[in-house]
């Protein structure tokens, strides 16, 4: 037990008071939350739940010193929530050793989020075996982000069946990144209707990558009108590749003026060299063969980090003016 039984409150009353405090905290009523935690402190001074709660209120009020002090008090009682909170604070302060130590202590109590955080830290350090171990532990508690990571790692390892299994688990929680990766796997396997379903669900969640991927799917299916509509949606959210992909849709529809415009925007704003090359092809199809050939040659040289000749440089400068 993390609280003493010899106090003016029964265990049930102390638990109820703690829950009331956290309800007020979640409603951002910090004064009421603090009052409840302080009442718990007076009745049960050895109960680490009030220490952790006061720490959370302090942190919400940007009093990191007070938060750390109270979390450490609770951690001395081996209270898992405070180990987790100290881990978060240490991670934010780039003290990765302390973060790892506190997350490990929280994980020993199966505290939600601790295994996932250990997994992400291991993944960032390149230790994929440890990351996979921690994500698998977190997945036992149906952590959608861990399902996604496991699916992503399986995909990178070429195990698409395992990837789909993990991603399906993440998708049950409407994990947008998982939906997009699941769509990519279905697209690679030419399961177009399933890919479309995954991407479209991502768009329903407001995910801009979903619109871009939906556009790419329709481009592959040569349904350029639908591709254009999806990519226009991606464009509204400033997706970095939407301009280039929209230009491709216009290009394949034969709408060369619009294609030229969007290839130019993509190149000028994002330095997309594929857009520059494609712009050269549009120029060629529009009767500007010399300029078109120069742009294609310039894109090849820029890819290989080679210098442009005087004409190519002048042409690029004019485009960017």
C-alpha cells in the first residue's frame, strides 16, 4: 500500500478524495485540485498520492522546482506515477540517464506509458532490439503508439504480414500514421481498395498525409480527376509534396499551364528538383524545347552537385525572380 491506514480518513475515503482532486485537475480547476490534495496531506501525511498531486499542480503552474520536490518525495515511497513524472521532466531537460532510470522504476509497476517511453528512447538510440522489447510490453496494454512502432519496424524489416497485424491494432484507435502506413503496404501489394479505405479514414481524422497519399494512389490508378481533388485538399494544409503531386496530376490531364505553375511553385518554395525536371518536360511539350532541355540538364547537375553553365543559371535565376 502507498498510504497509511492510521489516519482520519478510511482507505476508501482517501481514494475518493484523491480521485476528486484529479477530476478537478483534469478540468483545469487547479485551486480546487490543490485544496483536495492538501486535505489528503493533512489526513494522510505519508500518502504519496498527495505529494504526486501537488507536484502535478505545481508543474501545471510552471513551478518546476516545486513539482520536482514533490515528485521526489513521492518517489521516495516508490510511487510509480512520480517516477514517471520525474522521467518526463528529466527527458525534457535532456537528462536521458535520469529519465531512463525513472521510467524503469515506473515500468516495474507497469505504469502506463513507461514501457512506451523506454521504447522510444531505445529506438532513438538505435537499439531496435530493446525498443521492440519495450514496445511489445506496452502493446500488452493496447498502447496504440506501440502498435504503430512495432508495425513500422516490421515493415522496415520486410515482414509485411506482421506489420499489418500490428498496424491493424493501432488503427482500432484511429492512429492516423498507422492508417497511412497500412495504406502504403496495401498499395505496395496492389490491394487498391484497402489502400483507399485506409487513406480515406486518415483524411476523415484530418490527417493531411492521408490526402496526399490518396492523391498518389489515384495517380497510380490513372484517375487524375480524383487525384487532383485529393491533392487540392492536401494543398490547403500546406503539405510539402502536394504542390509537386498536384502538378503531376495537371500534367497527366494535359493541363500544361496549371502543371507549369505548380511545378514552379514546388521548385521555388521547396527546392524540389523533380519539379524542376518535370517543368523542363512541360516546357518541351509547350514548344519551348531549348529552355526545357536546359531545365532538365540543370536538374540533373543539381542532383549531382555540379555547377550550372551560364545559360542554365540565368534561366533558373529568371524562374526564381
